[in-house]
């Protein structure tokens, strides 16, 4: 596989949203700068949601105002409604990520609306951002399973995709999210392959949680099923505050190690990613779920990191 697989860093948004200790604006900016430093070029930086729902994201505009504008670096803002989209445009986000849930019950719990209503809201959001040049992604959450309804039929995903693409302003990217970490490689490959066959020219993105320890296997399966971008979070932090037991994302550094050893290029610097994860661990005063920052990489890189540490 010679084409670079894009890694999207989501720790500043999905990673921090469930943390009890509120990160300061300056800490968030420092985290994003570290992500840029390891080679990440797309970063889910902020979320334009009501601060009472997700207090960690209350300073979205302040974060965006302090971020460096660098050629080739794209900042993504999560927007779930028209007001969020307007805020994202005003804050000069480069991209927005909009969410449609694949489960009616989860959709009501997470967004207070039915699937049909969220699809109608997407049409409004797409119109709001159309003139701004902002790139659009729609994430279909709970694509592989719902905490309230159980299994999700592949036909449900295909129906939502068809509805999204039939509008006057379809998204430029579709992401399928395993919001509660129940997927396994077989259904990841089958569902992504079906969507890829349905939309052969549309970039596909995957978002996995490692709740049941299958996230990394799923990421590898997705990379082999036509996915061009994978979400991950430094340290493996994150989770959905509105889904029971939805624990952390797959860790960026662990994912890069897996892809590097599988000869799938990402352009990300593994050593620097490990250091960034360790820094984040110190800031949060937690033992983050990611394992590589604790275990260390394969010996050749371990020696290199040791030499760097000694030079300091």
C-alpha cells in the first residue's frame, strides 16, 4: 500500500469531551500544536455545542482564535445544528463534521431529534457553509451497533448514505463511527466495502473506539476496505458522554506503530507521537489507555528515543 493513509487527530475534541478536569484554552492550543508537530494535518480541534451539554468545549471560539494558520493544516469543528454551523463559519474552521446517528433511540438521546430530522438539519447546515469553502464531513454514528437498540442493519447505513448523497449539497467525505466500540473486522470490511461500492469516488473515513479491544484490528480492516482516513486520539483518550460505557478512542501512537509495522505509510513521526502522548498523560494526571507510551516501541526506535533523551 503506497498511498499515505491520512490520520485525523481527535483528542482536542472527542478526546477531551468526557474528561472531568477541564483543560484550559492554552492547554488545548498546546495539544493541537503538538499534534501538528508530529505530522498531523487534519485536527478535530473544537465542538460548537451547548456548553451545558459538553462543558469541555465551551471555549471553542477562543481556541480557534489562538491556533496558528499553517498551509496544509486543516482545523475541524463539530457542528450538530445550524447555530453550530454558523459559529464554525464565524470562527474560520477549515472543515465541519456533522453527525447523523444510525439508531433512532440514540439519535434522540444524543441530539434530541429523529434520524429524519437530523438529515433535514444537515441540508440546512450544508447550505450555511456552502459559500464559505468549508469542507464537509458527515459522520454516521453508531454504524456498527447501538447501546439501546443493539445491532444496526447494513441497509440502514446504505439508506442514510443514499439520502445524504441525494441532496443538493452532499458531503465531501463520509465517516462511519463505531461509537460504542462493538465492531469486529469482518463487519467493518463488509460495511465499508458496501459503502465504497455504493460511492467509489467519495473519500471514506473511519472512527473506532477500543471499548472491547477490537479498535486496532478494525482500523487495519478499514484500511484494507477502501478507507482513506482514520481518526485517532493521542493517549487513546475520549468517549461519548451520551453512550453507556463508551470508552476511549484508539490511540494515535499505537495506531501509527501498527500501520508502520504493516507497511502502511502515514507520514506521522512515531517517536514524537509517543512524547506527545506522554505529555498529555502528565497534563491530565491520568494513566491514559494507550499502551505504546508505556511499553515503548520496537527496540530499534527505543534505542533512538533513549539517545534523544540522553542528549536533552
